């Protein structure tokens, strides 16, 4: 795991941890009704064990809100309340899928429409996949790109969506189309662009007009830029310290929405009511069923365990929980983590939001609630996952220490520092600039210069360390390569974080100062 446990990877549902937990925690009993006092005690215990900056939980049972439970602070000195707005990150994807489902029900789109018919500039590296990719494929994470491929194109960059889409066409296809799961924020960006082309309205306007306002989610917003100045907003935190919020320039349809536990209960209640809200059908039952059926498997494929029953629908992960379908999604952006979970057959659901960077607390609350509903000891489940968290954190600290210890002392760069300065280019991400001034090298990845820049400190040999100002990222090692003439040819980046594929970047020198 990266330095900050369970950040954006919550977008793929805590697959490894969640599976192991679900196999050991299910009691097999008949689901019982929860009491608000029981939930309050479990949430308080989770807060005491994990100590996130702020935590908000709401539970829906039998179609009504059982309760709202809050602890901690949205910012220093300001408590979290049930109306505090958090970035819900990839839980936004279900809203994007619902917007497409509405247009399908209105016969303005069809799930099997080729994407290129709705978005002609859409391209992937494989022409056959490009021609056959459908709207359902966009939402199902089965396009042939591996998990998180291309996310550096939108994270922290100034690229507009048209530029991200054009650069996406160069990403290598490494998985089998429609057969292998690869979590893809870029495909949801494309889905948002399809919505705009089909309606003439932005994704933001469609979200707020077609879903948020009808549901009475009047304080929720499509993105941070639309939050009013007086909104009660949680600040994101990493390791207990506030960090700048991420202002999306692209891929908003994948992860930019803001909401509260109070308003998300309306969303949950509508979904549990088969798409109806206050005598209005916001989602047609066939459309909802299509979103909640497996479109790609995410198990091992061995057929040996219930692990193989995991799948992804459209905007939702699908699991089997105590013999019933569990529909859920997690979300994560630096300093924000979210979870929305539903048991449709039981009319039960809940939302967990926190403004910290340890997502195990969200999973612990989920497991505790599900175990308690089955007559088990929810508090013990929280304690058990707190122990799991300690092991994970210890492993991460050991990995970080091992990386530091790998530094080889006593080496020097092959060339004088000014020789490394120049312009470099990655064929997909774009340009980087290495400058030399006052005896110091400085680097900036130009599309994301605000988050990915800093001084280069010699590490060993022709490697240099950079501590980006973005505290979500571990330190990066820039490894310069020399050509056969002994001149600097390019560099690669070692930045071990599961959420981004820095290893795919290959910057080649493009200036003449060599």
C-alpha cells in the first residue's frame, strides 16, 4: 500500500480486504432490525478505534432513515454534522450511470449504442475495440485498459476533457476486452461527454436538474466549483492535517460530486424503492436492473469460492452477502473516503463519509452493521479490523523504511548537475521541465505543475529524489538515463502508489541542450 492507506483504491471496493472480511464475518443468521442506539454505539466505537478527522454515517431501514450518526470535525474547531458536505468521489459514478439509464428509458440512447456514434472523437489504441465499444462497456470497466490506467491525465492537470480524451487514445490495451475488469475513471469521463452530446447540457447541469433537485438534495453539488461560499464543507485531511481540495478540470463524471449523509439517504431510499421517489419514477425498474446485473466478473475465475461471484454492473460493485445481493460503491480522493452500500432485498442501506485517508474505518462500519444485522457482534468486528489496520500500517511503514534503506551512499551523479536540465516529453502525459538554478535542480511535470513539482535532491547514481507538494503522493525517484554518448537521454519515475501508474511514464529529452 502507499503511504496513505486506502485512498483512491476504495474506488475498486477494497477488493482484497473486503473479500477476506466478508468470508469470515458472515454469521448466516436471519437478518434482524437494527436499533438506532446499537448503530450509534458501533459508529462511536469505530471513531474511537480509527480516529478519522471527521465521520458521518446514515442508515436506511425498511425504507425510512433509522438515524444519522456523526463524530469528529469537518475542520479544526468545527464539528461534522449530518449536513456537512464531503466529496463522495467515485460514489459519483452511480449517478452518472443513472443519468445514462434515464436517457435509455426515454429512448434517447441505447446501452448497445457504439460510443463512436455518440462521441465521434473517442479513440482507444485498438481500432477494433474503438469501433465496438458501447455505452454499457463505458460503465462496466471492461474496455481493455488496466485499473487506473491514464489517471495521471486528469489528476491535478490543467487538461480539459477534450485533451484528456485525445491523449487517452495512446494508452496501451493490456487486458481482454469485455472479459477482464480494469477500473477506469476515463471511461466515466467519456460517459459524461456522451451525456452532454446527447442532451446539449453539461454533466453538472444534468446531475443537478435530473437527480439532485428531484430528490431534494438541494445542498449537494456536482463539483467543488459549484459549492456556494456559505456551504458547510468538510476539508480533506491526510494524516490529520488539511490538504488542498482537488478541483476537477476533467473526469468530473467519475468522481467530483459533493453531498452529505442526510441528502444521500434520499438517493438510497429511491434506489431501494425500485427507482421511485415521491410518486415519481426517477429510474425505470428495467434500467435499474440493468445497472445492478453483473457485466464483468472481478473474482479469480477459479470457481472455488464465493469470491468468483463478485462482479461490476454499471456504476456499482456487486457481491453476495449472506446469500443476498449486496450492491455498493466506494469512493476516494485525497483526504476524502466514502461508501454507499445497499441490500435491495432487505430494503436496507447506509452511507459512510469521512474526511481522512484511512478507509478501513468505512469498511469496519460496513462489516459491523452487516454482522449486527445477522445477530453477530458488530463491536468485535470493528476491533478485529482495527487490528487488521495496525498490521497494514506496520507493513506500509516497513515498506517505506526498506525503500529509504535501499539508497546507496557515497555515489555521485555521472554528469554535472546543469547537464540534467532541459525539456523532456512523455508521449501520453506531455512535457516536463528540469531547471538548474542556484546550484539546485528543479523539476515540474508541466500538465500537473501545481501538484507535481519540486527540488531534485541527489539520491544515488543518476537518481534524484523529489518530494511533491501533494502530500497524498510518496516521494518520487527520478532516474535519469544516459545514451551511448554519455548524454542525458531521458528519465523515468519511481513513485510507488497503487492509484497512479508512474512507472508507465517514459520521458525522453526533446531539447537540444545536451
